[in-house]
């Protein structure tokens, strides 16, 4: 009989052969598979059911063209995607990303990660993801509206409140969700819980905007508490300056930490006095500007371009990669460790390379993996769905309390699974196993489907 180690290795070789050009997807699969051998040793029936090969193949991938017209009357064509990866736990749930880098590998890696992330929240939601290789930056509101309407004209054929419930991600904020919802309503009628991240005037949830950033910090609290530490007086660096980063900064400051730096694709800003949160919000949420504009109001701050330096060169107690995938590589990890970083907590999806993660773990740096630490956004999205279904609207404080409880629960599940399977303290290992076990049991119970 094939051993658990042989089974996992064989399936991974098949995945590599069949998806050899999808680098990001293979990275996500490798990271999860590395944790699962002891699971198959304990539950050999999952080998007999070939559960792993079934799980790693999406239930459905939809790819479609998105034609739209710019303000000068020129016709453009982009490519849209929706990967419906696993419905074992419930309807597909995951964001839409609008960015020039989006391709099938990107959305597959995001959808695969989403399976385990959603499982960890304890909510009845499956894993999916989508997007388009369209960049809203530099586009007018009318151009964004025309693109999103064209995108939804096709996407609406494949989603629904009990089938697939998209949300936002990079490049898809409140403006884009509003346009998407309006077009869906025009074509299919009013179905409130078909999208999450909606505006408060038409079914959105309080604290949804803040949820991912707050959740990352709540997870960090749990990690630090396990070592007898807390956030008070700690210094932090937060990459990115989008929704996740801004609200991670807000919660860090509220809990007594001093955030020294934030960034965008052009470079980073360092402010030894602590990042001015209201100024950051104005630049990014109101003016939709670049981070270098921070210096106009805070001339004592320092700006460095991405070519000059990277944000991870700054000495701080805590690092929160909240920008994009693979932004933190092994060299950056070495710099952070040399500077005495205490903990790294992932706010973006797969922001650290496999070599960087390995380096942190060997250096005994606390490491909070994305599928656990950044699950706050999808957790509150599920709470938004619940509010829509019951025609209720909960207070900010109530949603925030539920978010805290969910993030504390995710930490406990991850830490307990790591201990049970012989890797105490390894939250990467624990999150992968805890997320996988629930999905595996559901798939087994539902038969070979």
C-alpha cells in the first residue's frame, strides 16, 4: 500500500505536470502539501478516496472576455476569470481582483488558499476567487463603471446567493462593488447577498471595510500573548497602503503600537514619529494618490522609491506584509531577522516566499500565515451574508466583537492542530491542517463528487 508521504509526493508531481506554467498556484499547493503527510498517516481512508487530487482540481473555471469603451471612445478588451474551487462547506466565497497581473495562475492560487481560509473561519462557505487583468488606477469613474458593468454582464451567469458570492480584493473597493451590484440588479433583480463589501445604504455590513486589517492585528495579539508579549510600545512596519494596510495601521495604533512605515508600488514612507493615519486615509481613500504625497504635509518623513530600498530594511519589532503576493523574499527575511524582528504577520495573500517562511521559522521568529491571519475580511463577509439573509443590521461593535472572537478561534485551531500533529508553535503547519481537516471530512461525507 502506498505510504502517506508517497501519496502526497505523487499527487504534487501530477499537479506540477498539469499546471507547469502556473507558478503562483504551484507555490500555494506546495506550501499546503508540505503540512499534510501526518494527516494522511492518521486518516488513510483519505488516500483511498484520492481526496487530495480531487481537492486540488477546481470544480469549475470560467474565463471570459470583457470589452469596454474608454472616455475617448476607444474599445478595449480585458480577460475576466472566476475560479470556483470547492463547495464542500458551502457556496463559493472569495474576492475579485482587478490588476494588470491577474491571470489564471493568480486566481487559482488565491482560490486554493481561500478554501482553507474560509474553513478556518468556521463559517459555512466554500472557496473561490476571480478578477480581471484590468487596472482601475488612472481610470475615470465612468471608465471603471463601464468596465465593471461589462464584467458583471458575463459573471452574473455564474454566481448567486447560494452558489457563489464574490467580494472585493486588490483594485475592487466600494466603488467597484457598487457598480457590480447595480449591474447585477439590472440583469437579475435585487438579491442582496450576491456580493459582499457593499455600501451601507444597500446591505453592507459595518466593520467590513476594516475587517481584514483589524483581523490581522487581532491575530497578532494572540500570537504575542502566547509568548507573554503584547502590542503596547511595539514598533511596526506595514507594507501597502490599501484597505488592509490602512486598517491594520488604525488598529495597531489603537492598541498601543507605533507604525513607522507604509508603502505602495512606487516606494515607502518612513515617519519616526508614527504614521499619520488621517493623512494616509486622505491620500489613499479620498485623493487616490501616491504615497509620496505624504511628505507634503509631513516634510520630516522620508520617502524612498522601490528602486532605492525596500520597506523591510527598517528596524521594527513587527512586520505586516499587506501589499501583494511574494513581496517578502528570502533576502528581505534575512534583513528583518538581522534587525531583530519579533513577529511577521501576513495581511496580504501569500506575501512571503517559501524560502522566506522557512528562514523565519528557523530563526524562531513568530510567523502568522495569511490563510489564518488575513481571514478577517471573509469572516465579516460571511457575517454580512447572515445579516442580509435575516434582514438585520448589526452595530459596528457587535460585528467587531464577532470578528475578534473568530480570529481568536482561528489562532486556537491553528495552534492546537500544530501541537496535535507534532509541530507545536508552527502556525503554518497548524493552519494548513486545521483548514484541511474540516474540508476533507465534508468531502468524504458527501461521497465521490
